[in-house]
């Protein structure tokens, strides 16, 4: 589950501070009056007791009123999220578990298998590596697993497959450390627990050799929301021995600007440092190296299991010939590890392919010097308050990241650079994109490629030429004509792929491929300012991976086609031209020209850390934002009594005339509620009989962070991408939809699809791949699967949210338009066009110098006009950030604020211009909401939220008690007064 963020807690307290003050004032006044009455009416017992009772009755009523305004005001939305079901049915749990195993079975990639070491010949193995006892199931933050469901561990998967493991080794690791270090949003402990080699006794090693001649070494790497993986472990707090994490440590960026949250690393030995300067988290620690040396000296048959989503540096594998087999096992969800035992015994045949490229030296990658924390050195005049819980606790300077590599991301660079002779491919790349081995051999034969009527089509026949049943992947690439110095183009571009059925030995399957030639067009942001399919020869190939060509044929495009104006691509809803010239980078981008002649220059660390003057002048945050209104705008209708209810719009077109009648019924406050209070929910609106709907987080799960109820966790996005199986991605979305029904959920904050710009991305586990097409195809299937069940998926984080560092402050991400369109927007485009997405979540970053959640060219011109998107756009978590402004975001096309407390999320401007924009935003929100499953059978029947039932019961009891107390008090007062009168009369006689 998501951890509790203390800033959120402070924000909640801040949002109800007036009510808390009222409660405190009522309590203090009651105490003061009680003391005062005691002093002034000592002899008047009846008056004193009456005064006491009346004082406290009034105080309790005042406190009830204050608490009521608190509950039905600032806390109403959050408390309403406490409803929902008790969890999943046993049938759904069973289906989800089976799917998790299916995904992981095809998501595990066999990277090496010399001498057919796998499947295991022996059913007894020694499992080395502390991570074997604490594997990675998912990610941290929003990617956490729900602890109400049992997990299948890595070791359990081996045992379930009939493999006996060395318990003495397992006990050795669990005694060293029982728990995995916490890499959370607030605090990151990047320690890699591993017993030093000299702690393995001779007896332990000797017993292991006697137990089995086969060793399995397990390495793991974590990751998650809130922080990128450290590129230089030496720059964190480092300690000589394991211990409790100090809470005061701050992450240090390359500029020494502290970032929120603490980070540290604990060495495994007092005798040496696990990491030297410049060594990152994706390199082996010295303790891990020593452990692998120890195992390699004592065992000739070593199987390496890497458990993690981020592509680590595996160059050490080539230094140890004893490591005969290597398996990449991405985070498996709660039951997916079951597949590992099956693959190691041969019960299942591995068919996964790498969704990322594994390189030997990260320092030479195009992104290496331009990823992380970079702060503008000339922007002190743009300092903005760092706000925590509604209070300013300091100031920060805007930061930036330059996407200097342009379109040459991942394999697109390595394949192109190899073709140009700019790199020695085998020395740079260890395992290519799309790479994976099998226990059997396949043959792929490519039929004749035809190009007619704008379509490219051909067949591929796949035959299992080995002696074991298995699945194969067909990868289709295109190589476009390139003119030196012309439009940037990679020499290898994945354009289609398909997974075969399971083929028995000798069995064949023919797959037909067809795609539009326009899909091979490049975006020319300099001259044509449109997509261009240049004339020339296009190589159409099928490959084992991005590097190894099986067969290739050429088609010729006789004339250059420019897709502009009315002659736009058939997949676009309108004409396409430059939309991002207002944030065009001022730096030079990597070019293929003259064999990447500018590589060293443009990929160096930023020499200029100043913000260009034209962008300084137009950067907007809360301190300088102003609404600009159009005096000619007319106030739209509100508060009408048309008698239309939201459920009547189910299944109707976005432009159906009934929408206007419904929207006329909304009040200004109704619209503000829908827009400003959309955190984990879609607000209730009484005027149109709309109940509150629940939207929940989790890229591979559904987690209600307010009730603790959640779904079973499925494997990571990387696991899904590694399958290259679109049907499994569809089943993933369908299963999420089924679970959502049982949890009373209509919206899912996923799938996440930001491209893996670098393996050090903290949230790579929930994203899919370094390739935009693979990411987009998998995401589109997940969206379509959820949609088929009436669940709207929020595709996120739109856009260029490719790092965690500084993302919760002003992080200006700079990329040219070709790069944005061809690489980073591609997954979102496919999710809208092919997946039918009706919900989008924007990023926390800036795009150029404009907050992504308030960037109109992206949210209106591209998303809605070009791609034809219909639905709602939601911010990422709306906190007390100094750049998140409800008015600005709403006007720019970001319809709703993911807010659970009142900050700057509410709309403050009541002008006609603002109200028109609010009406449009509500149209988008309600269109998405009404097309969810709860409206399929008419007006949803939703029970009163549990907290309200409890509230009214408590208030009723208190009311009765107060009335009774008042009656008793008055009766006793009258009785005492009568008694006192009788005593006075008796005394007088």
C-alpha cells in the first residue's frame, strides 16, 4: 500500500484548522465560565449547577457544529472514500493469480544459456544472494503490493516446482537481515544487504558443495515513486555498518541542492566501501562482486537470476564463464514468481524479450550527463516558496533537464550509431532490445512484402524447429531512407510485433502483418512542420531482436508525402503542425549527421546552467499567474430545472444535444466541486443525481489508500512489456476491470507509460519500455481491457515525466518537437487512438517553462484536436505546490484536480470566461464518469457513505443525551429552588 505522506497529513490538518480552533475555543470558554461560576455563585448551588450544565451543553453543541462543518466541508471528499467493498471474491483472486503467473511466465527473459544449463538437470540447488530471501514483487509508492494477500516468494516458486534448496544458506541470509531496506517516497535506504564474502564459513561453503554442484545467484534492485535510482552511490550518506536510518539525511544532487526526502546507503563491511566514486546503484556492489567470485570459484554451473525492472550493468557476466545461464525476472506481483520455478525445471519454456537495451557502460550512454538534478544558476529572481502543510518553509530555484539525445533513445541510438560506424556495437551493447532465448529453435520465413494503397503487408510463417513446445515473437522493423543532415531518423524502428501461440515441435503458424505507410513518416519540425514520408527505399525486416536481422525486403516510396492541412494522416482527427515552438530548446540536439559528429559536444553535461531570457520572462507559477478574461464572453446558463439526470447520458455521443440541458442544471458550486475535489474520486453532485465514484491508484493493482482494501498485485509494466504479448496486456486490463467491480471502483490511475529514457528512472518498473511503440501497444491493450469492463483508465503521466528527481518542484523538461512526438508522446497517442482512453493524468513536471497540467498546446491542440480524445484530464497529486493553480490548469484543458484537501485547487474566478471553461471541464468529467459500469443499468443505487451513517447515529445519540441532560438539569434546578423556598419559609416561621 501507499505509505502515509506526512505532508498530506499536515495539509489535512491545515484544511480544518478553523474548525479545530473553534473546538478549542469552545472548550476553553466552557472551562473559563465553569471556573468563573464557581467563584461567583458559591452559595447558590442550584444556580451554579444550572450554569455548569448550560455552559457545557452549549459548548458541546458548538463543538458538534464545528466538527460537522469539518466533516461535511474540507473532509467530506476524503471521508467518502472510506466506503467500498470488503475485497475480492475467491474466484477473482484465483483468476488474478493465474494471470500473474501467465504474464511472468512470458515476461521472464533468458539472456544466456551456455551448455543447456537450463532447464536444471538436478532438483537440488544452492541459492546464493541475500535477495533470494527478499525479492522484488513490485515498486514502492503507488506501485506497492497490498499486504492483505499472500505472496509467492522466489524460493517458494522453486519448492513448488520440486526443487530442493539449501536451507543452511537461506538461514544464513535471513539471520543477516530479515527485512528489505525501505525505498519510500519520504526516505530512501538504498542499501543492498549482502553478507561479506569473508563471513561465509568454510563449513558453509563445503556443505553447499556437498549439497549440489549447481548454484543459483540472485541479485535484485528496487525502485519506486519519489526518487530515481542513484547514479553515484558515493554521493549519499554512507555508513560502516548496518543500523537504523537517520531521518535527517537529505539527498544531494549534482548541484548540492537538497531535495525532499532522505537517502543513504549502508556498507556491508567496515573494511571497505561497497561503491567507489562514480559507481551507481545499477552496478554491482563490492560485496556482491565478492560473493559472485566466491560462488564462481566453487561451482562450475552457476545460474544468475536478476530480479528487478531496471536494466542493470551485466558486464560482469562475461568475466565469469561459470555463469552459464542468466534469467531476467522483473517484479512478479504477488504470485508471478511461480513461473520462475516452472522455467528453471523446464515445465515452461521462456519466451520473454527485453523491453530495454542492456549496455556495458552507462557513462557512455547519450543521456548519461543530462539526467538528474540541474538547477538554474541565474534564476534567483524566479525563486518560489517551498510550501509544506500550507506554510512556507523556504525557497527553491527552478531546475531543468535537457533531452539532448533527441529521438535517439535506447536501441534507436545504438543500432543507428552501429550502422554509421560511430560505435563498436558488441563492445557497447550486451543484450539488445527485443532479445531473448528459448529452450527450442524457431525458424521465421518472410513472405513477399507488398506496398499498395498506402498499406504495407506481408506474412511471416513461424515454425518450431526444435524438440520442445514454445512460443516465439516476430519483431518487424523499418529502416527509412536518410539524407545526411536531413530529418533525423533511426535506422531501426519497431513498427509491429506479434506473439505466436504455443507451437509444438514441427508445428507452424502464419501471421499476417499490415500497417500504414504513414506510420513510417518522420516529424519535420524545422521545415515542413508536419509528418513527412520521404521518397526512397524503406527496408522492412523481421528480426530476432533490434540488431539481428532474419530477413529484409525493400519497398520504394516514389514521391515525398507531406501530411499537412487536410492531407493529414488518416489516424489524426485534424491537421497537424508545430505546437511546441513556444518552448523550443535553445541547446543543440544529437544528430546522425556525419556519423554523429556532434555526440561529444551535445551529450556533455550542461555547460550553460542559465535559463534563456525569453523563457525566464514567461515562466508562470502561483506568484505571477493572472487570469486573462475575454469581455465578449457570455455567462452560460446555470441552475436550470430541466429534469435531466446524468444516467440518461450513458452511451450517448460527446456532442449529443442532451448534454447542454444537463450542463445547464449545474450551479457554479457544482462545477467547482467537480473540478477541484477529484482526488481519488469523481464528486457527487445532487442536482443531477450523481453519486460519488471511486478512483484508485496502483499501476499493477487497485489500492484504496483510505480503507486499506486493495486488489491482488499483478506483475510490473516491464514484465508485461517483456512478454511482447498484446493479448496478455488485454487480459491484464480486463482483470483490473473485474476487480474494480468488486471493489466499487470506476477509475484506475494507470497504466503509466512514460518511456524509459534511462535505466536509472525510479518508476521504470511501472512504465513499459524504452520503445514508444511497444509501450503504446501494451498500454492501449490495458486501457481497452479495462474499458470493456466499464472502468476508465487514467493514462499517465502526460508528458515527459521521465524522472523522479525534482519532479515535485519546478522541473523544466526540454525536448524538441520531433522528439516529443516520435518518442515521448507516442504511447499516449496509441492509447487514445487504439485503446480508446477517456481519462488522462498529467505530470508534475513542467514542459519547457509551463506546468504540464496547464500546457494548452498539449492538452487541447494535440490531445483533443489532433488525436480526437474525448474525456477528462486530471492533474497528478495536487498538493501545496507553488505552481499548481486550479484556475490556470482548468482553463488550459486540465479538467480536474487530484486534490483531497483545499489548497489552490478551487476556482477563484467567477467571470464568464472562467465559467465557460468550467462548463467545458465538467462536460469532460461527466462524459468519462457516466460511461463507467455503474451507469450501465440506469441510475446507480448508492448507499449513504458509512461515515455519514456513523455520524448521524452519533449525533442522534448525542442529541438525545443533551436533551435529556437539559431536561434533568432544569427539573433539578426547579426542585432545588422549590426546596430552597420551603426552607426560607420554614425559617421565617
